[in-house]
């Protein structure tokens, strides 16, 4: 395959940028070696185009068209994860369009998923190792509410105020999701909340309102634990469980990570500032240190903290993924 160059840039990559050569910063990310890297991409920096061009570049290297000092990667060896279904559809469409003109063999296209869809696929493929049947029932919001309401029947609280069932269920499901997103056992939340309340009680100047809030949180956490137990008894999971269970799968079965690294030689992570603690742990467990992971994100657009997103994920990327090369600790900027 012969690919013409323009300004030293292969034409398929120029087409990704609609004929305009990428900036020096963009080209540095596109042509980055096969080592872990965090890319800080501000608004309007062309991060999606860079990710698409990265796939094209690695395919050209793999085909021997571009020399890079490494073997590159075929599109089928690349995993792209992003945050929303809409973003996954857009990224997948643009990558397919960009690689069509390379005339690669049939089936040579990357895998593009949301983080949750990827975790669900993992559970379908490997879940039997931990007793999970493929295609297990995923609770809808209505089912979650029904299950949560059933847990409140005949349950008495010493401190938690049940003003309305709706109010309690909303807070219960929110706490259960947060525990899963941060990989924290609800019973640990209950224990620490009671310990905190006890500390306040021993302090003469302790705030009674804060103490009462801690005791209420402890009782709610105990119900969140019962919610998890009921799901396990019924053999069902909810949205937050997908990532947490995938983490446990990777922790308890190292062969899953080995198969992952053998299958996906390169991993591209989009909107990394919006991932939660469990999502970051899952990718860290699967990839290990030194695997070619490129995480793209903008710390200034961390808007999903209310549902578990942790800005720390992109800020501490090098601690989770980098190997021994100090150069890997330097983030790239678009």
C-alpha cells in the first residue's frame, strides 16, 4: 500500500482533519509511542479527530507504510471506550469512515463501546467464572424502585425520617450506586457513620445535627446492603453493578486481564475525567502497568461528580498505568 504524504503527514490523517495538517501538539498525541499516555484536551482542541487519527496512524504503522520504531496496531487490536452511547456511535462512525479508504482486510475495525457496555460484555463472556449467567437480567429504574420499596415494608428506623417513601427510596438508590461506583461496602459506610456519630457524641461541642445525619446515613447504608443482598438472591444486577462486578472478575481471575491484553494491543479512553473510581480501577486491573493506554480528557469539564465521576482519575493516570519510563509521566496537551 502506497500512501502519499502532504507536509510529512499521511493523507488519510489529513482527511480526518479535513485537509488541514494537525497541530504539533495533535501530531505528538497521534504519533505517540506504544506507551501509556494521558492527553489533556480542552474544549475545541479536536480530541475526537485526534483519537480517530491515532487509529489510522497505528494501522499505517502496522501495515508498514509509516515507520515509527514499533509495530503499530491493526484496528481490530484497538479498543475505544467513551462515556455515552451518542459519543460511542459518533466515534465508531468516524473511525469506520477514516479506515475504509485504507483498504484493510474485512473485519479490520476497532471495538468501540461505552464503559458500561464494555463491562456488560465482559460479564457475558467471563461471568461464569464467578457464577454469573450470560445475559443476566439488568434492572430497569422501575424494577429498582419496586425492589427498594419492598425492603421498607415492616422496617423500623430509629433515626431515619420517612417523610415519604419516594424520598427514602431516592436516597437509598443513590447511596447504593455511590457505594458501587467507589467500590465501598455499604456496611463499611454504616460502621464508619456510626463511629463518626459516636465521636461527635463524646465531644461537648459536637454538632447534634451532624451527629443525627451520620446516624441516619448509617441506617440508610444498612438498607443499601440489604438491597444488594436481595439483588444477589434474585440473580439480578443494576447499572452500577456492571462495573463493580467486572472489577471483581478482573481481580479474582487474572487470566481475564491476560486475555484482554492479548486481544487489545492498544486502548483509547475518551472523556476520562468523567469516569468513576470503579471504572478507573477496572481499566487499571485489565491493562496493568505499561500497556499502551491513551486516556483523553479535560479536567475543566468534570461535570458528573454528582454521579461518581472522579477528577482524580486523569490527574493520577500515571500512577495507575505508567511503567518505569519517567517520560510516561508527562501528560500531553492539545
